[in-house]
C-alpha cells in the first residue's frame, strides 16, 4: 500500500473513535535499515483527540486505537507512537 493510501486508511479506521483531531506523521525515513522497515512496515507518530477518551486510562485509549487499526498493525505499520487525548486535555 502506498504511504498516502495507508495514511488515508488509518484516518478512515480512526473514524470509529469520532475524533476531533487526527495528526499522523510518517517517520519511516528515520528508520531506513531498521528490521521493521526492511519488512515494509512503516513508523508513524499519531496524535488523536476524541471525546471517547474522556475518563479512559492511557492504556484503554491505546487499546481503542489498536483495535481500530488491528489489521494494519500486523501488516503495514511496524511502529506507532500514540498520543491520545480527550478534548479537554488537548
């Protein structure tokens, strides 16, 4: 999948969280030669703001994101740094 296609797919899958803001940064270029990069999986940094995170622990928030992206995590994403905020925290 192309980088643009993957980013569009990630954003579409995160829609289940009704996000108010999604910022996705492709950091794959910083990991050239890394074992995960050799397999084709990218390295990304994600900032997501959603009312669904209100009252949820950081672990629960990360699980929500991983659940939304589950099949991509096995195939197209090697590493994902997540910063998940409730609207009042952002």
